[in-house]
């Protein structure tokens, strides 16, 4: 996929930024208890206390991990499927190669040149809605691949709708409003492989960026801490909870909430000891979805920060006009803001 280019009529992959290498002084270690954790089973039962925790997590962190989400059986199968794909010979993986003018398929980005680079292999697939799947890029020769990916995507969609429903209630609208604002809710799934890197000072596994989404889901390996999130201007390493799924606020939700919920800047650091995998699921609106703040999020004390009438495709096209890679993926929310 070309940088900032629309994906399936309105999806973009938020990666590749030219940045400085991480410094230890930028890292802030926090107690595991400080990073928000949401019990999804309570949220699904309408527990007001858990919904309040969701509200605080999205406001103060733009991030939380969910437990008891009902996808526990799908997770190990999905992880095994990712490993099985990347165990294929390169010649076999290249049968699903990403074309220069398209966003789905297999791609590598693990060469170190004059600037700090990302260090990963990816398999990018459009997984929801089912009619959007292009199985040309699905490695169906991997036993159980189709079944594992479909099961996990279905579980993520179920969790997506429950989270969006709770966020709608927190934003004082009917439960289905955020879902409906998407138009057709799309889900892009990226299967990542991060090789071990002997020189992590020269690369990121994934450079700092915001997601062009309403929300995103990250499934990590249980024993490696690689995801870092920006909180109070410091990078916070997120220690994975076994079978938990991380949830990140994207720029689209920031605009809909009139800035109450902040799009999260995050990055992934390279690992020197061993390779690792992850799965990212992006929840994306249709091209024509409007990104105006909800009326319930605007009042005398909270004047509108973001413009009316901006469509999702406009936002993506703006991102594609940026001159630098860093601006292209970190500062796009400024386009949606009103001039003061």
C-alpha cells in the first residue's frame, strides 16, 4: 500500500515514520495496576462501574486492556496461524505479495539504511465485512488459516460493537449511534512478524504513530513487552496480560467525541533476543462517514474543537499530502480542528 493511500475505499495503514531512536530517559515505568484494565464481561452486563472505568481509560490514557472478553478460545488458534504463515519459505509467502498499488497482501520492511527504519513483516487483510474479503491474499495452503482468521475477526467484531455501544452511552446518545456513524463498519487485520534485531538502536519494530481508526485492537505475545504508549509526554511500556487484548483510541473517535477521548500515539520497540508476532485489528469507517463531533459533546463549556462536514476520505487524502512521514502519521488530527 502507498503511504496514506485509501484502503478498500477508505482504510489507511498507519506505519513508517522517520523518527529519532528511543532514549531511556523517555521511558516511564509504571505499576501494572496503573495501566487501565477493563473486565469486558462486566461491561457486557451493563455494569455502571466498569463503564465509568472505560470512560476514564479513554479520557486519560486512550488505551486499555480487556479481559474476560469471550475470545479466549480464538486467540491461541490465531497466534498459531500467524506462526504457521511466517514459517513458510519466503518463496511461498511471496505468492501473496502486496502489489505496489494495493494494500492487501504480504510485505517486508526490515532493511536498515541511512535513517531509522521499521523492522517487520506483515500480512494485511480486509476481514470484515465478509463480502469484502479478497481470498487471493489469504494463504489458504496453511492448514486452518481461513477458519482461525474468520473466527478471530468475528470475535473482534462482537467486542467492537459492545465497546462502541458503551462509548455511545457515555457520549449521551443511543447505543447504536457510534456504530451507525461508521456507515459500513470495516475491519482490517494485520498479521505482524518482528524478527529479532541485533541493532535495536537502529530500528523500531513499528514507529510512533496514531491510528486512522475509531478504535484498534492489538493482540500481543504474552512474554514480551514491546508495545509502548504515550502518556503524559512519556513512553510507557505495556506489559501484556495473558489472553488480554489491548484497545487503542484512534483519531476518528477523538473527533466524534470533540476531544474528550484522545487518539493514542504509540510505538513498538525491536527485540534483540528473539522474534515475536502480533495481530492488529483496525476498526474503520466508510469513506463517506462524517467526522463531526456529536452534538451531545458540544455545549457552552465544551465548544466545538473539530470541524463539521469533513468526511473520512477527506481526512485520508489530507494525510497523503503531508511532506514528511512523521507529519503524515502523527499530526493529522490537526486537519480536523477548527481554526481559533
